[in-house]
């Protein structure tokens, strides 16, 4: 393939990985870097809850036991951080966003979600993006429980957007009519964040 020829100098690409698998400006890493603002929160599963609120017919408040009882899903995906690393072939396990969505019955006016995490971290994602395949509330990665610094007990995974949208230590979803910038978005990160279009900053 002619396209391959121009990318043969790329040392980051593992054997057999086509260059067009990796979004522009990204470098493939084997390790999984840790990135977040602030410290790793201490969490007690006995008091932990997950709330779905805002423009929904049925607001939800799930305990950790409630959450673990939901139907499970597994996703294999590549993840892309705005700081330019990509990690290929991650297996995340958890509960599909769609399961939560169906249970909460969002109102017709709901078009965006503000994702809430521990210590006031937020990020905004449109419902269109969350309803695409492979969006997960994940509690496991590559066969093991999430490590505390990767978001234990629960993180959002939106693999087709830059990874800052995949909030770690997630605690709730707020359904909104209008898009509202989250934590990094208020500092100038992109409202949408598509790695294929390099929507890094607004
Ligand atoms: N709660 C919370 N989630 C967060 C962040 C954060 O600061 N707080 N940072 C985001 C950013 S910028 C990135 S790149 C990814 C990194 O996830 P990782 O540390 O598991 O690689 O988490 C995202 N989720
Ligand atoms: Mo990031």
C-alpha cells in the first residue's frame, strides 16, 4: 500500500498495525500513562453511589451492589490522549452506557450529558456520542479491576473521543438540553474532542 511507504519510519507502530489505525499527531505507547488533575480520591464502596439526574423521567441512584447487578458488557478499543499518546487493544469491562440510558428514560429535550466525578471533576459529552457503540461505564481493564489511579471503582470510557472525556472516579451523569463545558473544557479543551479531526483545543 503506497500509504504505508511514507509511514515506514514510524518506530512507535507495533508489528502489523496499519498507520491509519492511529489518529493524526498521536504516538503509540505500550504502557498506560496516568494523567489527572489533583489526587487519587479515597473511596468507600459502602457509601459510594452513582446518580443519573437532570432531564430524565426516572432519576437513578445506584449503590455499588446495584451497579454490579446490571448486565455486563466488554469492549476492545484503542484510546487516544490529547497529550499525544495512544494505547491500542484495551479490553474494558463494565456496563454499557445504553443500559443506564434505557433505565433512566431521558426526556426528549435531553441532548448533552455533563459527566460528574469525584472532587468536582466534570466533562461534557453529547448524547449522540454516548449512544455510539463501545461506550462503557468500566470497572475492569485487561482482565483486572481498575487500578485506583486509573479510576477505580468506576470510570467512563468513550473510546472514539480524546481520553479526557473518559472521566475517572465517575459518580454521575447529568442530562442537559444545552452543552455545558466541563473541567478541562473550561481551560480551553475542545467541547467535542474528536481525535480523528484533532479537536484538541477550542
Ligand atoms: N476524574 C478525573 N477524570 C479524568 C481526569 C481528571 O483529571 N479527573 N483526566 C482526564 C484526562 S486529561 C485523561 S488523558 C485521562 C487519563 O486516564 P488514565 O490516567 O487512566 O490514562 O483521564 C481523564 N479523566
Ligand atoms: Mo488528558
